[in-house]
C-alpha cells in the first residue's frame, strides 16, 4: 500500500511529542469540554509566547493564518479560554515539559551550566521611572535555568517572585537531571560545600569558583572543612568552567527573541509565563535540529 506524506506544522508536531513525553493528560476530567483538549491548548499557549503578543492579538493572528484548520478545530478558542487554561494548569506541568525537551534530542552526559536571570513584570522605561520619582524599582520574576553547553538547550527551570536566594534551587534542579548530567558549572553565587558534596555523591563533576572571603567555619569542624575545600580546589578546572559563559548567551537569546518581560499580572501566572518562554525557546531551537515527517496510510 502506498504511503502519502502529510506536511504539518513542525512546531505543533514537536509540542505534541513533548506533551506526550511529559505525560500531559488529554483532558483534566471526563466532563471536560471535548472541543479542544490540553495538548492543543498547550500548543496555543507556547505558540503565543513564541510570537510574543497579547492573548487578544494572538487569537486574531491565528484566525488570519487559519491555525484552526491546521489543528482540525472548528474555531480558535476565545482568548479568555487560553488565559484560564494557563491559570488552572500547575506550574509543575510546564516544568516537566521543559525537562522532557532533552529527550527529543536524546541529551546524555551533558555538561550544563546553571545561571539565574530576571524577567521584568511591568517592563517600565528606566528613564520614565527616573523622571517620575527618581527611584528605580526592581520588579521582576526571578528565573533560574540549567542550560546544556553543547546544544544550548534549557534542561530545567525554576521561577519565583519572592526574590529569595537562588542558591536554594541548585540541589533540587540537579536532582531532577541526574540521568542527563555529567558535569555542572556554576558561578561564585553557588559556592557551597553542600552543593559540591551533593554532586560528588551522585558521581557528577562540579566546577564552582570560590568566593574571595569564603567562610572557614562548618558544622564538621574547621580542619575537616578546609580539607574538603582543598579537595574541591584540586578538582576545579578553569578551562572547563569558562564554558559557563554559554549559559549567559542562552539567557540573552531567550530575552531577545521572546522578550525580557512577562505580561501577566498575577505572580503565579508570571512564573508560568517565564517557564513557557523556556518551552518556546527549546521547541524553536530543536526545530532547527530535527524535523518530524508524518505519513498517512489510506484505509
């Protein structure tokens, strides 16, 4: 029987595979509306971040480009439907989609760098603020990425709005990528004996430079602590650590292509939007590397 190739939107094909790898359910309940489903709504949410437009403008663009026909839908959902989908979807599900991106490229034994950045919440003009009250406001959503050095793919992400110290995200994020990582790179902000011991315990190489005025006290005692610091100093490789600069370029690429701000008003939605930006960046980046070809078998 002859096979007929079907050309589909490669971006949608990648998002669909990603949802399957991340375990995104088709519907949240047996009583959910059957018209759309979580996979198609996830595609629309990620595609909106790729275009970096508002919900209202995004629906207009989809209608102009006949996205509903490509998705097999009667019509594009109302913009409030997309808003409510993002609002009710837990942030953990979007984080699972980010981690599933490594499976699309089969990333293994990765040399990855962890680095934090911030997305502006209101995106005000710096000069306007100085002119109004003379005070520069630091209103942003803190975001921490783990990026693969060779593929420039975001492997994991954490977002928070309370401006807490990002060093607390090191071990949980690395823990979730133990099957993918081989070497972890980080700047002086992550200088901690506990972070290094955690990586050594799980067989990972870690290269973190020391602070200038690092504390010489530890719960194990000063002599034991200094011995471990000397061991870490012997393992530190400056040439390998310098590859961490690629993580800065990944942060810059996300902000330049998808915007360095989030449009949501609620803190929880701001964190989700920053996470969806990482998904959109990964899908667009993977699309340049692999292509999905679907075939239709006539009955």
